[in-house]
């Protein structure tokens, strides 16, 4: 299967929200303190249309968005961004496309920031391996208040 990675468009907002919610249900993250309660779900094309922010989607051959990831500033931590809302449906995992997606995120982030931070769930073991393979180092404490206080695993990476 062939996939295309492109910047998010307004028509993608509902589909990206669906993907995020589906993945959170799959890994037991469908509760308060995670992206599940994020007030920006469903309006990413607007949220990421600001300087220092960007969001990309993965589209399959049939034109369906099947994943995405973004970069945004980490409030209160100058020079550090956050890898945000990186979620892919099962059909994309293991294809190499998530590696291409995160590379696009890193290339963009390196133009604006020095470090990249992320938060995830302990139940997302495959995601943790993926992040570690892509240069992230686990850290014990949260670097900032992201609103995702139930995300119990944190990482940082130099850009």
C-alpha cells in the first residue's frame, strides 16, 4: 500500500479526532487526563496554523487519513517543543510510514526548537519502543503542565 504524508487541512479535522479516540480506546487512554479530553480535538487545522506549530496526516491510497502527528511549543519551556498527537491506525504501524512521519516532525522542529518532549501512556509499549528507536530518552518528571497528567511516561530528545 502506498501512503502520502501531507499537512493537515480543515477537511481532515474530524478524521484525525476519530483516529486519536480510536487509538486511545485501544490502549485504555479514553479518560480524563489524556488527549481524550483535549479541547482542541476536531480543530487541528486551526490550532497548528500558527508559527512554530505544524501537523501532518498520513493518507492511504483510497484517500483516507490513517494517522498523523504534530509539533507545538511546550508552554513555559523555552527552546523545547512537544511531539503532539502522534497516532496511527493499525494498518500503518510497522510499515515504515511512522518513521517518515516523525522525521518530518523532527525536520520542522529543528528549525524552531532545540529539544523535543513527549508524553505517552505506560500501556503504549510499542510506541515507547518506537520513540526510543528514534532517539528519545525517558525522563522521570514532566517538564511542563500539558493537561495530560495521566500520561505516565515522558521522553525528551535533542534536535
